[in-house]
C-alpha cells in the first residue's frame, strides 16, 4: 500500500498535538484526520481507515471504546511521548505488512495483533 493511498486517523484529546501528528504523517505522504475519542467512535463507523494512531493521553475507558469501534483496523496505541521518526517507522511497517492485515471489515489473520503498542 502506498503512503498516499492510506487513510489514517489520529485520536486524542490534545487538539494541537493531534494536528501536529497529522501534519507529520501528511508530510510523509499519508492522508490523516484528527478526532477526539468521542468523534473517533462516529468516524470509525462512517469511514474505512487503514490505520488508527491512538494517543497515550486518553483514558483507559476512551482507549477501550476506540479500539472496539475500530473493528479490524490496525491500531498504533502510543504509551508515551513518541518522536516523529519512530511513529513514521511504525506506521510504515504496519502498512507495508498490510497484505497480512485484513482491510477494514475483513477477517483477522491468526497470530497477527491488530493493536501495536509504541
């Protein structure tokens, strides 16, 4: 999957940080949208995202709800401050392995985790 065809959703409560994260992803050639956890639940039901980036600074309840709403889409669940290069590397690796990851709404591949912690 090429970067410019992948649609990513950056989820978190810090609007400025999410916009900066999306700007980094967009500069690398991805299409990216920003959402709060509540907005993400609606967006994930309405659109097919290739990957979700979940902020480290969401509550456990918000994290659970977003993961449940994401269906089979792979998730990069951040656990601490993540530098742009590290995020880009993780996103690129997950999308490069996309042939092993089902499309949104598809069946999961046995043995493949859909939530990667960074």
